[in-house]
């Protein structure tokens, strides 16, 4: 069986490793097929592709698009995209354009809670002002001793009802899917187990996703339990969706699973990579 990891991040968005170093780590983990899926940005794909060619593994060009759906932020991974397609490029430019303004408001919120300098601190961890996000703020808060690690930050800060949270309108679900499909890619609903919307909400999300042209969901991810894996395998079968597998790796000390260490897809699943192999 091929060792496939179709969800990873580099320093281009909120990962800790460069695209080339991420590829090297994946090779050490035995990955045969890797997708780089940075948030709302594809500028790391060229470096990752060169590294993958040198290391002898296949690089699938990807992206993870931030989406607003029913007052919830969800993520849609695009796999096997043409990163230069004009509709995708223009769409991602629009999504990135709102990040800086949101980050400034997040800094103001944390300052009002007695944590000054958060905006500047977050920017010191970000690759550019267009890519600054919650993870960069979380790293600053860990550095300031406000939490023991990045995961712990999100229990006290940066989430709804807590200091540092700022609501934001991202791309519409249909927009993100249309950009991905226009670029020749497959739209994948990322880590569905992370969305705190209950079974009814999840079914509504997956029905909308499928109706708008989505083709796959992540069944195996770095933070899905075995119970969730089998649950989402059943959902994939019910909605006629392919299944994806990805670690959602961000870096040492910040991720549940290393690239290459994921469980296999349940046998009832149709792997998304069959669409291009």
C-alpha cells in the first residue's frame, strides 16, 4: 500500500518547516505521495516540487482554503490543482487580503486583556503580513508564558468568547470549491471531526459540500480518533464522497502525527488518490 499524506503545512503559511525540509521529513517517514496544502497560498509549491523530485517522491500540488459556512470557519483542501490558474490565484488573493486587518484587531483584543505587543509578536512568527493567523498569535502567547503549548492556547485565547477572538468572513463554500475545480483540482472537506456543530450540523455541511461540487472528505487525519475514522468513512460512503488521508502536520511539538505515521483508510473507502493514479 502506498504511504500517502495529503495535508501538510510549511513556513509559507503556519508550519514550522520550509517546504524543502517538510519534504525531507516526509521521506524519512516513508511517505510516497505528499501534498503541500498551505493556508490560502501556493507560493511554496515550487520549492516543494524541486525537493520532491530530488528525493524521489511524488508531490501533489495543493492548498487549504479558509471558508465561512453558517457562521463557522471550515477548511477546504484542494488537491492536484494548477497553482497558476487565474481563478484560483485571484480567489486566494482575496482571501489573504483580509488577514492583516483581522490580525490587527486580534492584537487589540489581547491588549485589552492585558497582553500588549501581541500583533507585533505574531508578525515575528509569520512569513508575511498576508499570512499572519491564529497559530502565529498562539506561538507568541506560548513564548510569553501564557500557555504551555500551542494547543493549550486555544483553551483560553483566540476562540469564540475568549480574548483575541475576532470573527471574520472568509470565502464562501461554493466559491472555494469552484476555484479548486476550475484549477483542475479535487475539493476535500478537511478534518471534519474538528467542527463543533454536532451530527445534524455535520450532515448539513456535507450535504452542502457535495451539492456545491465537493468530491472528498478527510477520513484519516492527525487528530481523528479511530471512532471518528470509521464514522467519517461511513459518511463518505453515504454521501458518495472519496476519502482522503493527511496528517495536517505543522511542525515539531505542534502536531499529533508525523507525516507517514497515519492509519490506513478503512476498506470501505474509495481513496481520493485513485482519481489521478
